């Protein structure tokens, strides 16, 4: 017996404000809307973060 969920609807991608880690050795980032601080530190390496815009799947 096989289970099929059928074709998935494509998720629209939108420009999204994010915080990105400034450390070259770290790939950490987070959506700005999920940040609790005005200037967060990277949750992975504790480096400072800078704002940028990425094209990401839309979250409703």
C-alpha cells in the first residue's frame, strides 16, 4: 500500500527582512519578525548580526 499526499502547492517567496551573522565562519540568520531584540546576537556563535533582505518562503 502506498500513501500519496498528491502534488504540493508551491509556496510563494517574498522579500523578507532578516538578521544575518557577521562572522564568516557562521551561517546563522533569523527572520526579523522572530527577533526579540533590536540588535540581536547570533544564537549560534554569539557574534553581532546585521540586517539584510532575503527571498524566503512566505510565512503566514
